[in-house]
């Protein structure tokens, strides 16, 4: 998407969605698009320094664990706080008179961003809720099979395991190499497990443990060509890839896509989405019942009781604020550049293993490394004790190491501290 697309998109949203007087409009886009000059160059530190300044940052340590969730832009936080004050001030009046309109504004804005039909898009709290709706709500029969990745997010794996215990389904685990030699290696890992009993193929677009991006479209195309295609749903966990890597979700041929918008969309905490192909909406049972909504209405999956609608309103502001980056391509390139900046400097350091593909089509901001002679927990602790660098230890049957995730707010000087710290730890261990 080019800069003009973001600007016209924001104008479309402002004109097409009826926003209350306290909402955002396209009129205050100037500060965002004005910062986009120079961002076509992922290595232009002066240009990206201006972007980094738009985010809140911790004091006293270096934050390199942005994979949990992404901090929101300052303007998004300020907007969210103002909307929370509005909601608290108007209390039940807002909830009874304006809540539905606010949710529909967020749905319409997100649908425009993705290029999807808004009637296929439900707003949830996160990817876990979205995919539990699909996994627990599918009409399983004993003996049905599902194919998932052995590195899939833990909550999703546990959800399938619960469905196995409850309904008697069979789980087939695809073994994905940490660094595949080619696309076919990953494609075959999944599709070799598909048979006439397979009812669901679950694909994690960006693996949270390592940041590896799988060849999603190629897998889907080949899966559609199988004889079982009419009986097998394709479900995509896009928690880490949405608004992170440059990908056209409008063209994705999956039956279900789920994601978390408090990750790389930089929206307020507690907002996610569930997209279901229209003809499949009535197939699933919602996690919480709402008998007043038709089975064909995507809104039947949104029943949560009283909830913080300021997150929905903040989402609209976060979508609009994507214009600040000039294009998703710029944003994705910068995140990739930050990862490779530090990772490439460690490739020849004795004892250090990079456990993430470094090519642009296979990765983004996230990478996982290990060090000989140290557990993941020990390496995490050593970085903190030596340089107050905060990372997270990954201990999984398929991969053990530390996950390092810079953000647009991360400076090159902070990454230099990381590199020097790891080199020093390698020498002294």
C-alpha cells in the first residue's frame, strides 16, 4: 500500500462511517503523513527516529520483548483515555445509546483496512478467544482429524487437545523445521498429514516462538487442490503477522482468519478479530450464547457482556495512525531491518545459533537465538544482569532459546548494546 492509499482510506472511513462529535476525523492526518518522509529507506535513522518518538518507552531498561503486545502510539493512548472518560462520564447512557454504533465504527474501519466484507468480521478480545470460538464451536464428530503445527501457539494447541478429549478428534502434528531449506519442506509437513478424515487445517502464519513466516498462500493453494478440499476448513492464526509483514489479506483464501490487534496494529490492549467466510458463519457455535442474533450474523460471536468499548474506539484511531508510516511496506521493511541489524552481527560469534530464517519472505521483527552452554533462562538472566535488557526465554520441545523482538520505537544504539552484551557473554561463559 502506498502513502496515498492510506490517506484516501482514512478519508473513506471518515466519510462512510457516522462518527460522533468526540470521535476522530481525517482532518488531523497532517502530523502523521508529515512524518512519513524518508521512511522508504529502512536504514534512514533520522527519519525513523521521529517515528520512534511517537511511542511511550520504559525507563531504566531496554525493552526487546515486544512480541507479547505492541505498545500503542502516544496519540492512540491519549484518544483511548479521552474515550474512557467519555464512557465513564455518560455511563449507561453511552452503553445503551452509543455502544453499538461505536462497535460498528470499529468493524467498518477494520474491514476497509483489510479489504474484507464487514459482515464477515467479528471483533473479539484477542486471537485466543477468536480461535477458541472456532475450535470449540465446530461440530466435531468422533474420529474427525485436524492438522496443526507442532510449534503452534500453546493456547491453540491446548484448545485442540481439549476438543480431542471432549469430542474424540485426532490431532496430527506437522513438524516444521526451524529453518526450512525450501518451501516444499514446510508445505509437505502439513499436507502429508491430510486425509479423507481431515476436517480442519490450522496454519500459524508467523510462528510466535521464532518469528518464522510460513509460505501461507502456497500451502492454501495446494490444500485446495486436494480431494478433501470440500470437507476441510483452512484456519489461519495471524496474531503476529497482521500489520507486521507486507501481505494482502484481501487475497487470502482461508476460511477463517484470526488475529490480535494489540500486537503490530498497535491498538489498545484487549482487541482482536475473527474473520469467517460468509457461508461458514452458521457452522460454528459461539462461546457465549446470544439467541437474539441470527445464525448467519457474524455478530453472534461478539457476546461478552459489559466490556471496555474504549478499546474499539482506540482501534479506529490505531488504524488511522498507520498512515504515519507512509505504507505497510515501509513499516514491514523497518521491522525486518531492525531484526537483521543485530542478528547478522552475531552469525559468526562462537556458540551463538540463530534459530530464525533471516530472509525477508520468511521473517519480520522477531528472532530466536540460543547460546552453547547456557539455558534460555540463563541467557535471559545474563542479559538483564549485565545490561538491563529485557527478553523472554522460550522453552519448547521444538525450540529452546530467547526471543528478541525490537519495535519501531527501538533505537540502533539499543541494538548495539544487545550485540555487545551477547558477544561479551559468549566470551565469558
